[in-house]
C-alpha cells in the first residue's frame, strides 16, 4: 500500500549547476604516477609489517581532527619499511604533522619519502 502511494507521488530532482566552477584536473599527477619507479597505492606491500605501519599512520592521520579533508585523504604507501606520502594538503603545517606521524611509525626520517604538496583553498 505504501509503495502505491509513493509510486504515484511526484518526484522533484534538483540538479546542481556547474557553471563557473573549475573542474578538478589531476592530469599532471596521473602522468607523473605512470613514470617507471613512481610509487602508487597499488604497490602497497601486503606483508604484515608494511600493512600494519600503513594502518597505524592512517589511523593517526584520521584521528587528528585538526587536519583538513585533503590531509585525511593523502596516499600512504609502505614498501619494505619505507613509507611514501603523496597528495595535496592545505598547509605546510599539515605536511609537517603528517610527516611527523609517518616518521614516528617508521622509526626514522630516512624511511619516509615526502611527496605531499600544498594546495591552499581557492579564495
């Protein structure tokens, strides 16, 4: 009976206008990531030590509510004890915070490859 009522109800769909908005473009990043030797997320090692280190860093980043959504979504890839961090964040402070969390988990700064970029919000 409820279905019959809902089926006959008028449905209004609102579409968002994308006029005047710059479409996201990560073409340059995608080209860079195709280069031989570039670390990408699909290269995450599945051994327990690398998997646990990545999970520990990800949890620490996600638990830090002072970080932006961008920072919460950085790529964290562990390979044989070396952590690579990639992606945009909103400030140099976020870079320092995330790198610090990775260094703490990896045990030393020479085991962290920082490829984070600062992409401040558009004004």
